[in-house]
C-alpha cells in the first residue's frame, strides 16, 4: 500500500517523501481513510507505531480543504499529556504540513504565557496543547473554539494517569458539540472507555498492537543484582557493551539526579529529565541527547513518556516501575518504527514482585543474565529464600503478617497524581 492510495494530496506526499517514508504503517493504513471520511476514531496504539502521522496527515488534508482560522480561533485541537510530547507533535505537524499554508501553534506550561497569547491572536488551524496551559489561555480569552472542527486526545491513558481528567472535562464543556473526535491511547482501561463514552460517537475502532504486548523487536533481559551494586553494574554494562545513546529510567526524581551525578563523576556525558526540572533544562537535556552531545539521558516515567528519539538502541530500567504498564511504555522507546533495540532491567532483591507483575502483564518471562563479578541478590519474595530481615517464620506454622515497609515506593516521590506538575 502507498500513501497516495490513501487519498493524501501532493504537498503532503512530497513532505512524506522528504521524510523518507515509503509505506504507511498499519495504524496509518487504518486511521487515515477513517479520519478523512470524517469518522470518530478510537485507536489503541503505542508510541513507535507511527500514530502521530496517523492522525496528523489526514488532519492536515481535511483542514487544508477548508477556510482558515479567524483571530483567536482554533480549527483543530491536539491535547497531549506532556510538554515534550506537545513539542514533538507540533514538529510533526510542521514537517508534514510544509507547503500547505496552514497555521499551527503549540502551547504548554512552564514557559511564559504572553508570547503564546500573542501567537494565538492570529488564530491557529492546528493548536497542540497540554491541558493546564490551554485552560489558562482560555480563561484569559486568548483562545476561542467556535470554529473547532476536530479534537484529538493523544496518549489519553497517560493524561488520566497524570490526573488531567478534570481539566479535560472542563475543556470538553467549552467545545462545540458538533466536531470530529479522535482518541489515541496505548491501552484501553475502564477509565478510558468511560471517558470515550462521553466523547466519541460510533467510533471506528482501531487496534494495531494488542493490549500491553511489548514491542516485538525489543530484546529484553534482566540482571538480578544487589541494590548497592546497581551503579557499578550499569557502568560495567555501558563500558563492556560499548553502548552509545542510552535512555535510563529511575523511579524517582531524586534517584535520577543522584544517578546522573554518579555517571558524570565517572566521566560520562549525562543529563536528567524529570518533573522538577525547569522546562528550559528539560528541553536542553533532550536536545543534547537527540543531537548526541549527551550520551546518557536519565529520566523518570512521566518526563520520558512519548519521547520520540530516532533509532534509540538502548533502554535501561535502572529501577523497575511501580506500575507494570510503565515497563511497556519505557521499553517502547527503543525498537521504534521497525528498528531493533535492547531493553535491560537491573532488578534488586526487593523488586521481585514488580518483576513478576511485569512478566504477568507481558505474558512472557524475561531472560535472566549475569555479569561477571556481580552477585545476584537474595530475592525477598521467593519461597524458601531467607527474608532480608533474617527473621524465621513462626514455628507454630501460623503465617506471619507481612511486615509493613515504611516507604514501599522506595523513594521520595509523592503519589502519582500529586507528583505530577501540571503543565
Ligand atoms: P510515533 O509512533 O508517532 O511516535 O512515530 C514513531 C516514529 O516512526 C517517528 O520517528 C516517525 O518519524 C516514524 N514514522 C512514522 N510513520 C512512518 C512511516 N510510514 N515510515 C517510516 N517511519 C515512520
């Protein structure tokens, strides 16, 4: 199948050729015709499947045929959970839309609002936004939706995880009732389905990767290692395997900072990216990583969500995520759009349960590996293994109540929703 057979016009086809795309990906082959027809769409697609072009291309095609946006008006609104994703989607809009003469703009929090108000004054055919900043702009009369034709929710599952549901509902209330709705989400949980009920009408449902399966081309492995040996093992693996650009996930912001300092002291070019960093620092770290001035990007889940970094060969889970689905998102950073990749997890004695939950979710056992000179830890939850406290089970055969761990998250982050700075 070719892009031209999908009904896209010449300037868009030229932009695709320039990007080097020869064939639509499965999500594009299914979503483009449905969106061009004006249908509502509900698509289960992870990042890396080409979903951004899947909604951007037909959107550009449709908008290009209509009248342009008036002052402060918006014709298509794309909502994304994070600032980085907003910037990335906006870049795609500009790339694929070159030569069409449409106006597009991106707004997100963490940067000055005034320049965004100025830009919106001219109107935007396409506005890419994070929910919090969009509401601020709306309340200040900087943006109007009378001309709105299409609403797109990108990474809807993550928006809910990040606590944006109320913002989304407030935004939906001020949009015109008659519009096309496109909902993209990596997974379709009950919450997403209930959001969808009030949003999409008779949607075309598209699913390109079955729920919670990991990217096929990603080679996964686990190193069981004592917690205190993790920094040394990471450096050992980086050096032994000669890894280049590597994205490293930690569970907490504090953990990300600490590991980044350790790697820098070891002579690596590393940077951290997480919610406590200013937008300027996040943008700088990401740009440095993309253009290879920085070799190691240490990230928490929320900051890294949806990042599209070309041909990233290596992802390391320095700590496993608390939420098993995040593992799937994390390793989705590699092996993107057909490229192969490697995802390695360093698992300490107290992470056995998290590992089990991940393996249950992805329905496969991740192969174990051992690095020379690094001892596997005692796994806390294996039957027969001594408990780390050294306490024996009671002799009377009664089960001991599980010991309460003071901080099960093992870090200093607040609960998920509260920890997330709204943009
Ligand atoms: P996404 O899932 O939208 O984040 O896209 C993942 C990556 O695939 C991006 O780097 C896109 O540039 C790339 N991509 C999207 N569509 C195609 C295509 N048809 N052929 C090759 N690469 C593509």
